[in-house]
C-alpha cells in the first residue's frame, strides 16, 4: 500500500509566526471607531493567511499613499526600505514593524557595505518585496541584483572591485551557492557573511525534502501559494534531489486537481507561510487520492 509521510520541519517559520501574531495583536488593539489597520503588501505570501486577516478587518495596500494620514500600518515580514520608513514618518503613520530578524540581518549587512563604499550584489528576484527592501539600504548605483550565475559576468563593475554579497532569504540553497561561486570567479575580492545565504528555515525545510527523497521518497507535494518563494523552491529541491514527481498546491481545489502518479512513497511538506490546518486537511485528502492512484 502506498504511503504519505509528513516531512519535518515544514510550515510556519519563526518570522511568519511573529508577523501573524503582530497582525492579530494590531487588529485586537482598541482604536477609534471605524479606524482600520493597514498592511503594506502581503503580510506573508500565503492567500489563506491574507484572506483570514482581511476577514478580520485588515486592509492590504500596495503603497503608503493609500493609507490615511495618522493611521496604523504594518510592515510585512519581508521588510521595507529606509525610503518607505521615511515616507511613513512624513505621513505621520503609526508603524508596526513585522520584519523578520533574518531579513533585518541582511539589511544591516548591506548598510555596513554601503557605509564603506563597497558595492553590493543581492542574489535574489528583483520583483520580490524582500529584495526591494534590501536594495533600498544601499545608495542608487551601488547595488546590483542577480538571479542566476550567468548574470555575474555582466555586472558593470571592474573585476578587481571589492564586492559585498547578500542573498534573498528564501532562495534555493544550491542556487545561492552557485551564484556566489560565479561571482567569486569574476570578482576574486567578493566578500560574503551569513547574510549571503538563505535563512535557517528555508535551509532546514529544503534539507528535509532532500533527505526524504534520498531515503526513498518518490513523490513530494508542497503546500503553499504560488507567490511564496520558499514554497516554489521546495518543489524544485525535490526534483533536484531525484524525486520522480513534485507538485505544489495552495488550496483544497488545487489538491483535488493534482494528478498523482502510481508511486509507493509520497511526502507532503509546506512552505514557511502555509498554515498547519491546511496541511492537516490536505494530507488527509492526499492519502485518499494516493490509495486510489494505485
Ligand atoms: S523564511 Fe526565513 S527570513 Fe523569511 S520570515 Fe521565515 S525565518 Fe524569516
């Protein structure tokens, strides 16, 4: 009989837990009648979490211009740039900062490089909120974003430049290492610290998936929203480790639509922003589907 194992660790990381708690606390705090609590961008990249907060009255905005003067705004776990903080102060907004400490560590590193006039390379996706916030810590012209090893040679910097590297916290562990190697090959004076690697939660969840596959796991289902970088990386990690099947599902409808191949050992995991109750429900349904697929 085929089996479905729950891969550990999975689900909420410490940064997401803290951000969600901060959001519920803000919503529960007394405030004048009718006054809303705003959140700049998605608090975390999970539609269920966002929908739950919307149902409790949180208003998600894409820019501070949408927030009335003097209102309360939450900054998400992904962090914001200093320019956003300044704009919030200029508009008299009350801010609640849910930036994850591991993202703050990356910001600190960028500020330190910038203070010494060292250009910074961010390994990451330019359209991700976290990368936009991180990039804002360096002066314009002093920060470069690369999302693949092939980008290294095209950087408009002298080959003998001293360069500081940091990374988006939710990339693939191997992808970051390959970008660092490519950068070092072009720029021998590349500097890296812990801020040039993924965070512990991303690393541990990817390692758990790799270990599962290397110990005989054949198929991996990753639960989480498509916007979640670490969720997408978990599916890629499974395939890179040799899984014969890997798929993502963010809703019960997507779980229902999965076409599972007739394999013997499946695993289920979830991204760092995926609520545990969803994993419990999805795993129960997946077990039924897996038994039928034999
Ligand atoms: S994935 Fe890592 S950096 Fe992002 S919120 Fe979680 S612990 Fe923080």
